């Protein structure tokens, strides 16, 4: 289950902090996908400081963005 603060952190990291260039290039190059992954993690760091949680959140977000898994 997701909480409201998790959904807000996701919206901030994925939509407000991500530039148009990042959104356009993240499916083309791995290095370009790293930027949105890091901007997504910034708000998540406010919710948890557990290294495993951060690694899982960042890793899955990178894979989803880089290989355009979510449509």
C-alpha cells in the first residue's frame, strides 16, 4: 500500500524535478536515465534513510525509465 507522502514524493521527483531533456533522453541512453533516477530519489530520501530501500527504489526506477517499461 502507498501512503500520501510516497505519492507526493513520486510526483515531485518524477514530474517537477525532471527536466524536459531528461524525460526525452532517458529511454535512449543509460547516462541520461541516471539523472531522472537521482532527481526521483531526492524526495524519497526525506521519507527513508534505509540504504536497501533507496537502492531498490532507485534501481527499479532506473530500469523502468531506461527501457521504457511503464507506458
